[in-house]
C-alpha cells in the first residue's frame, strides 16, 4: 500500500526525554514530514517526552510497565492502546523495553527503532563507551526495522561520526545524537512516502534492497 496519497498515521513510543520525538515534531511543523503524529505513548510517567507531545497538541498515553506482573501482559495492553489509533507506522524513540516476539511480529514491517551504534556492532547498552574502549575511529547510529532479535532487524540508514582524541562517552553521544535527529525523520519520511518497506526480511528502498548496513551517511562534524 502506498501512503503517498495520504499522511501516514504514526504512533511514537517513548521512555524518556523524547529528543527524537522532537525531531519528528519539528519535521511535521516544517512540513518536511508527511505524517500525522496521532499519539505518543510512554511506559514511564512524568517524562519530558510527554511534555513535548502535549505542547505539540499530540494525544498522550501512559502505560506504566511497573503495574504489570508480566512482560506479556504489558505488551498485550500496549498493543491494544497502539491499535486503537489505527497507525500505519510505530516509531520507537528511546523506548527502553525489550519487546516480546508476539509484539514484534504483530507490527512486522511497520515498526522502526533507532540504536546508537553502527549495527551490528554494539547491540545493547553503553554503546558509546564500548566504541571508545574498542579504539574505534568511527561510531554512529542506525535506524532499523524491528524484529524479534534485539537490535537485530534489517538496517535502513546509518550515520557515522568520527571518534575524536579526548572523546568520552558524553561528548561522543552528543555528536551521535545530532545525527539521530537527521536520519530518523529521513527514514520515517521514506516510509510515509511509500519508498521504504521490509520485504522477505530485507529493507527495500524504492524497490531496491539496501545493503546489510543500510543507506550510508558520513559526517565529519567535530
């Protein structure tokens, strides 16, 4: 189905400050992104991302995972909330939950995540420090489709930044985050315009398969 004739309905899941959510909001405001942000759902109450959404007049929901006895019951409740908005796309923007395979299968091919490393390197947490400790000369960020494998779905787009002498995890994270705010809206735009799809476990852009690393963007920004 092409979404080019209408705005894609997007639900964003957050757990914290929502800086990537803000990048999407800014893209909508500037009319760069042909999407409707129909809801922002957080698994943690009182986070800054909820304030960002409310300021942009986006409906918000809180589903506190701590009130659920099991991961499966939380995921079922979350699916019900998401599906009530009839979204075309689900965007994980700092959503710090490991999702069940049933959940990921339900949204297969229409759920995106962003991970602060050049996947498949440094899946999981503390990616910036791990890249520094390994002596990497470049580090970066990946947008990928979500599958049952943690941080393992097919890559869509990666942005690389240099690791500079004297970098610590904080300075490197800031450099990477600036690129996050570039490539996440780009991937969402591709999907909304009907150019990006996941077919047979591969990311396809305008009908052509992307490499295992996705579309590559390089930044020399200090």
